[in-house]
C-alpha cells in the first residue's frame, strides 16, 4: 500500500495554538525539510512538498539510489486509500484524512499532546529524580525574576516553552533578564500557563533514543543515535552508523526512556517516540546523565536517519546525516569519502536556507 508522507514540521506550534497563523519562517521550514522523508520512503510513495521542487532534484535522487517517489503539491493528486504518515498527528490532519479518504492509524489527541508537553517530561523527571538540579516550572514573570536573583551575574540559563522543537521556542540568557526576555516569558505564560527554567550545563554528548510504542506489548528500543548539536544546543544532525559508540554509557538512559514510553502507552499513545538523552559535566567535574532531555511523541530526524543505513555500501561503517545553513562547512565533512545530498537546492523557485546531506565512509 502506498503511503503519503506529510512533513508538518510546525507540529508543536499546532499543538500549542491550533488556530495560530504559522509564520512565513515555519512555512519555509516545512518546504525545505519535506524531502527528509526520502530516508524511509519506498518506490511509489507520495511525498507532499508545500512548494514545487525542481524535477531535476528527484531525477538525481534516483541516480543516487533513493526511491522513486511521487512529489505532490496539491492533495487533489493523492488518491483515496493511501496511508497518511505525518511528522506528528494534529486534529486538522485527522480531519484532512477523513475528508480525503486516506487511511490513518493515530493515537488519541490527548495522548499525543501529553507526550510532547514539557509538563509530562518535567513531571517524570521530578518523580524519578532524573532532572537537572535547579530546574523549575515558572508560572508568572515575578517568579521568573525572583528565580534569576538567586543566580550569579555570569550564570547562564535557558527558559523553554511547554511545546518546542530543535532548540526553538526557548530563550538563552546570562544573569539578569533583559526586557525582551521578560516579555517572551510573559507571552508564553499567557498562552500556556507555564514556562520551564533550566540552568545551562556543560554538555558532553547527546543521543536520540528511538523507540517504537505498540498499541499492546512492551515498547521496543530500535536505535541509539548519537546527535550533532551546535554550541547553542540546537540539533545539527544524527549519526546513523557509528561503530565507536559506547552503548554502556547510555544503559541507564535507555531504562528510563523505556519506562517513559510505557507511561505514554498507558495514556493511549502508540507509534514512533524519540527521547533525547544528554551527558554533562558539573562545575565540580562530576559527569552526570539527563535521560529525559527531550521527549517527542512523533517522528524525529534521528528516527528518519536510521533509514539512511540502506545507503551504506560494502565496507562503509560510518554514516552521518548532517543539517547545516547553506554554505556552512562541517568540521567532520572532510573525513568522509562520499556525500549524498538529501535536500533540494530550489524550493518554489527560491534557494533554500538550509541543506542536508548524508556523509559516509
């Protein structure tokens, strides 16, 4: 059965405010990342591209060994009976499936919303005592200001909204907040009732724990994916083949992640689940683990990256899916022997802001 891949990468924004007008920046991101589904697509699948993509990109993709998909800009070109696979399930997509006659296999909205909410992950961190020391929920601007008064002038911090992704919907600061910081916090509290304060810590490394949650039976770990993260903590790529990974360092994180998956399953969630875990160094040099850095009850780039393993040729043991601003050069890129572009150079006639590629050796 053919599948329709819909990259609604503004998913968390839709969860937070379903009626909110999506910014032109987010619309551009949806268009630029649409081809990410090529990692797991098969011949004959349909790929929604919000903006037209030059046919030469798909011709070259086929020459690179990628699937022969059917790119569609209009949903009128998608037949009834296909299975819809979105980045994340929202009510507007459920309605679209029902109107168009597409098959859907989705979790209840309440379970999806809970699984992507920081309230859920923060509550588990408190219950299981696996969070960051000094992290707290903040319910008003006064509380935010008072919290920062307890910190030194050179202390870095981050505040996150209830719903966010890839380092977005958050602010970074140092010492006292600026008026812009306070305004951001006030707006997010007005919308969601809460924001989440965390001390900034010295990150050592992060992995994406890729889990499949069935409707019945135990959740299963299907992949441990080391992540590329920039100096601001924003996602920049995933290793889908990394022989040097010390899995024993993440054993506790896997245990906690599977327990979190079980809790989500009890709420009614099933499907792909990505949980980011981080190892960090305390000021006294102690190395600690944060197993629930982020919980995403949806598809993730780390989960998609596992599909690129089919690109590995005989003898190739390392594979990385890198996402950068166009023109940026990765410090590890020169160590790879083969590069396969996975992003279109032109979306809707406009040069994309970002690029992604598979690097193998």
